[in-house]
C-alpha cells in the first residue's frame, strides 16, 4: 500500500458536528508549537480563560478547556462532583442523558431517571415531582441542547427547581454554547461542559468547562479521591490555575488550544447576542425552505434548536442513499438519526461558522435536487 500525505476533500459540514472550521481558525492552529509551560503559551491560556468566561457568561475562576472532547468534559463534571452513594436526578430526553446515567453509575452514584419523550424538552413538572420524591438527591443533571433530537430545554427553570431542593446542577452545553442563549451566572448553573466542534467551530478535541464556587466547594470537601487521575480537578488546576504558578500535569494540546483561542476571539468579535441571533435567523430560513420541500420538523416549534434541525425523512425516501448522494455529489454532510431516531430523521446542523445564508441555500438546493 502506497501511503502519501492525507489531503481531505473540502466538505460543507452541516451535520450534528463537527462544524466547518474557518481558514482563520485553521491557520491559527498551524502556528509554531510552543512548550506547554512557555510564558507566551501561558499568557495565551490566560486569555483563553477570559474568552471562555465571556462565552459562558460567567466569572467563575474555575473555567478552562479539558484536553479531550466533550465526553471528557462530561466525565470531568461527574467524576469530580459525584461521590459513591450520591443520588443524582438525571432528566433524559435523548441519547446524551443516557450517557449521564452511565457516568453516575461508574462513579458509584445512584441515578434517578426522569424520562421524557425523544424530541421533547425536559418537563419541569416531572423534575419537580422527582425532587419531592427524592429529598436526599444532591445533584440534578440534564442536557440543554439534545443533539440527538434537536430539542432545547429550559435550563434556567430546571436549575431554579434544583436549587430550591438544595441540589447542585450539571448542564451539558455541548451543542448550545454560542448557538443559543446560555447564561451560566445569571441562571446559577453550578457545573457545565461543552465541546469545541459545534457552535464554536474550532476543531474537535477540546471541552470547555466551568464550575462555580459551590461546585468547587463540593469537590474540595470530597471524602473519597476522584477516581480519574487525569480528570481530577484538584490536580488539573495546578496547571490551569490562576495563582500564577503552573506545574506540569499533562502535555496540553498546544496547537488545538491556539485554534480554540482564535475561534473564541471570533465569537467575541461578532458578539454573543449577534451569534445567537444569526443562528436563529438561519434556522428560520432553513425552516421556510424545508417547508417548501414538504419536510417536517421532529420537535415542536417552541422547543426547536436553531443550530440543530431534526427533520422527518419523507416516506419512501432512502435515508442512506440521500445522505450518500449529498456527500458524493455535493460534498455536503448532513447527519443521520441517532439511537431511537436512527433511520427516521436527518439532522441538519447550522452551527458556528457553518450557520450562514449561503449554506442554507446550498443545502436546500442540494436536497431539492437529490429528492427530485
Ligand atoms: C449533547 C452532547 N453531549 C456530549 C457529546 C459528546 O461530545 P464529544 O463527541 O465531543 O465527545 C455530544 C457530541 O455530539 C453532544 O452532542
């Protein structure tokens, strides 16, 4: 087998992530690699923290990027906040809530599941009932933007309910961050994780996280060690900590962090509100075009995510064939259904850099031609 340099085809990524990465961010990534304790690099990390705080809308000092994808951010939150025996209420309305349950159980916790139909937002009344039924619960976890279904839940209300019952909250914002309104401090979210590859449009492989003081205190007061060495925040903070002293913990993905820094700068330059607004406007444009093609949404209008549009595959249409033709003839990726929705829906992402009028028009034209 002859192996030469890998030169991928340029695609338009309109699936559930990764989203398209701009030339500007890609070129930031190709700058010279520095040592991970180099003073210049450390200054860049300090800036990265400020940019993440802006994007999360928080002043939490414990805000940084875990050196691994969104699943590691998820695991970081659960591994640090769940101790053996802790009861955690998990609201599940799609694939990713199921992973939260796995995490709790692997940390030795007890998961209490509050189930909602896939494609619906989390029902606040069901959470209220579960909190009343389980006064010994100490944590509530849910997914803000369920990528598997395209449904958005009311994070502010769910966090308020959890706090009324003295529970801390873990929120999955992998798909919501920078795509839809999210206000960590104003809504009182205690621990949150996201991913670099969705509405931030940085390359995959990094997971921004943030913990408020109450979450940090629970971690400090643990009576058992965090079972993951790599994700133990007490150790990680020796590297990311704000006290000016940085000690080796692991070799940071230096160039990936340059890319995240640049992507966050792009978000700040546009302004978060403008980014949220752009995602919403492009969603409306896509909705209008899909209606013209006779394609319906899975999620009720009030709960739809603008950045992830789950639509029902029209009757008689071959799912794999359509996606295959879009990829091969148009270099356009849209997403297949996941879990219970596999084969039934397409997931059209309008995330970050990929959320543009041109992409909406391109996708509608390509889909129209293929369906014809
Ligand atoms: C809501 C949600 N949570 C968690 C993850 C896991 O992130 P990653 O694939 O970066 O590990 C994803 C990925 O798509 C996601 O959409």
